[in-house]
C-alpha cells in the first residue's frame, strides 16, 4: 500500500494546505488575511482547524481568472 494517497484529503492541516497551494505557511496566512483564500473551518467537538481542499481550489481558480 502506498504511503501517500494520490488525492489529498478534503480537510487539510495548515501545513498541508500551504504545500497543496505551493506556498509557505506564512504566505497562506497572509492570503487568508487579505481575503484571497478562505480561512480554515472548525468541526464541532474537535480541537483542530481544517482547510477545505475544494474551497482552496475555488480560491485558486478565482485568482487565476483575475490574472493572479
């Protein structure tokens, strides 16, 4: 069995979300503050935030449509 899946998980830790977008964690945090990328979501009852892969894809598609 391969160590990593071909498709990333739908919910990602911040470090994984940054890697998925090809930026550093600091850059991801800046993009969130600027409103270019949605903030992570928190599932009720869990003490952890997750970045939604589909939301990240939509944000990147939107930025690409505007030419970066």
